[in-house]
C-alpha cells in the first residue's frame, strides 16, 4: 500500500571475511531501471564494498536515479561509497566512529547478515 507501483530487485552480495571484498551470489532485477527511482537498502555501510558492488550492478541494468539507505554507517564506508558513486546520495540514521581491523563498524552491531540469517 505504501508504494503500490514499486518493483523489487534482489542483489545478493556478501563480504568475504578474509579479503573484505564483495562476493555476488544472486542478481534479479526488472529489465529496465532507467526511468525508475531505485532505492538501495542495506542495514550497514561498513567498508562500502558490498554496497558499491550492488549499485554497480544496478547501474549496469540502466539505473540512473539511485538513493542509498542504511541504518548505520562508518566514515570509511561513506568515503569509499562516495568515491565510487558520487552521483548516489547516502541516507543513514547514524554514523559510528570507525572500522576495526576486521572491517566491522565500531562500536557497531556486528555482522548484520550473520545476525539476520543466523549464519554465526
């Protein structure tokens, strides 16, 4: 009811815990995204690598009008994301202090994917 004409895409990307690089495992999106507002939602923006990769895939599909929305971000992730996609505004509820040596947001929430899907 909120956005009745909204189409949903799924960009499945996770972070390799050793390299911190994005690994794509799934992509399904409407064929034509060029005339749509695309809102990318990710719980956290840590290194930015997964979010950068997701937005890149959507741009390859034709998305031009993109917004990025997250609950929590680290300054390093914001910097990396802005360098990769300066045309995409970031909306976040909070910015934490920094990333630790494992690429986790400090103080942060841990790994959002692990928490959501019980993988740890």
